[in-house]
C-alpha cells in the first residue's frame, strides 16, 4: 500500500506540505440544522485544532508557512481546509475563497474536509469547477459504518448518506479520502475491521484513507463521559495490530494518508500512549513489517553456521525499512556481508526474473530491490541459499567477457582479484618451465574442484 508522501514526491518531484487553513464555516451538526453540540469526540476547534484562525487568506497562508518554516523549505503546498464542514455555507463565498487558494502558483492541491450530507448538486458543481483548475480532494469523516455507534457519538447522518455522497463525488471525478476512527465506545475489533472491509468493497475504492486512534479530549461530551465512567480504549499494541490488519484488507490502489494522529496535548485525557508519536510510529512500523511477513507478501531467508557444519536454512529476522508496489528496502538481522557474499547476492538477485534493480549495502546488511511485482521479489529472495552466498561471484557457467567487465560495473574488490589472477596466470606461462606450468594449472583445477 502506497503512502501519501511517496505518491506526492513521485507526482511533483519533491516533498509537498499541507497548509492548515480555515474557511470560516461551521457545521450543521452544531448550528441546529442537523443537531447540536457536534460529534461527541469533536473539540471546539471542529476537528481542526491545528488549523489557522479565520482571517484573510493571504495572512492565513503566510502564517501557515511561518509555522512550518523551521522544518522545511518546501516550495509546493496543499491548501488544506480542515476544520468544521467546508462545503456548508454561502457557496459563492466559498468558491471565491477556494479559487483564490488554488490560483496561487505554490498551491498544487486543494483539500476540503466535509460531511457526506453536505454534498448537494450545487456543491458538486462547485467542486467540479475547482477540480478543472487544480486537483481537489474531499475528505469525508465516516469514522464508522455502524449506525448504532454513529448515534452514540452524535455523528448526525446514517451510513446511507455516506454512500450517496461518496457516489456523487466519484461520479464527478473527485478524489475522495475517508477518515476512520478506531476505539469508538462500544466497538469491538471486528466492528472496526468491518468498517475497513466496507471501504475495501466500494466501487471504485477510496483514493485515500486516514486511520486514527480515538482521542478523548477535555471539554467534549465524550471527555465528560470518560471522566465520569472511563470506557476501555485500545492499547498501543492492539492499535498497531489493528492498523497492520487494516492495511492487509485495503486495496493497493488506496493511498495511506495517515495511520496515527496528534491530539492537542493540553486537552488530551486518553490514551496517554498517543503523546509519544515516535514510539507510536516505531510500533506501527514493526507491526506492519511483521504482518507483511505473515501474509506472504514478502518473505526472506538467512543461513546460520554453527559447529562447523554446513549452513542450514532457517527463518530470518529482518525489518522492512520501506516498501512500495515497485520496490522494497530491507535490513537483515545479519548486519554485515563480506564483499564476496555481497557481490554473489547481487548477481544472483539481478539474474532473477522480475528483478530490475539490486543494491546491496554490506556494512548495514541492507538490500534494495526494484521489481515488477511482489511475487517476483518473493521468488528471487526465496531462491537465495547458502551456496549462493558462498559462491565465487564470477564462477558461473558463462565466462565474463571484457564487455561484461565494463557493462556490469563489478565491485572494485572483485576487479582487483580478477586482475591479480590474470597477472599470476600470465607470469606462470611466461617464466615457468613446462613441467612447472602443468603443476601450477593442475593445482588451480584441483582448487576449483574443491
């Protein structure tokens, strides 16, 4: 499953950052049109606690750039209108605001957070016009497919409204990202996975998903409920396992926009483990790597040597550092390869069907593969055995020609070894008498046979 950062980098050639902006909208679930108070988990910021205060757009964009300037000198941005319902209100004003945003040369995408029950024909028409200028993403806060949970958290619309709004957006050619929240009160693990299965079965599937743990915040109805009678929440390990399983269910064409979120620290009541983003991400990545191994998407083996016996095949512990549909980078539990082993491994993998690029990093035990498919990578890696690692990197059925010498870019150490052996051969033939030459070549043959 592709992650948003790699998709954007492939499309625009550099990292693209979001500018969190405000459209000045409210929500029909707050102003009495649909309900009052909003969703019980939603803070006063309307699920946009990190968004800018409403102000002239020029000022908002300048302030948003200033906030991220310390960590990036990015030149391309997504204008992200996050808080409240950004298709609810005066459409003439909103269209003018959004047109102004995407008319800026540094803004490459317009992203709007909204509700599926605020996507009438006039709204869809506005989105189509904007999408003709630059790509428009619409982010729908589904959270769960279970109407009983939706009623409990005061979401304010049934699943049927989501299905109708989703279909209208896809028929209009709009990119749709769906938000899902895990650990809503009363939901079991299977309830949460049912939401993911529902999304995976949509035709066409969502363009992207945002998966997030429930944040119980002070000042919200859910926070008050939790303070009076705490309800169970997922542990970090349970959440990581759920994320890994969700990624196995979702189709590969759906882009992962988020697998964890940040709650405002001063408002967060629970769960405490969400405060440490680095720990959360490390745990999630380990769970995903483990899930990939179990699912058979990619498997790899290593070989142990003990008691001077021949190497034996055994499961290998490794970490997937990065994976896409076309490439994968892994790090072995065995942290170092010898130069001979590295060259042998590179040549064996490069010769495998479906492998386009191989890079070996002997000092760290890393391997990078570009492949035509995951099955090709699996077959190539499974074919690696102890004999491959121990083999002379240029002792194969085909001799290495001078053209191959230049074209294959052999490892410098291998070139030096080959030069040395060629010089020894030439010296033996030039200076040794015939009987000594025969003995020398016989010795070489016996060494090769051994």
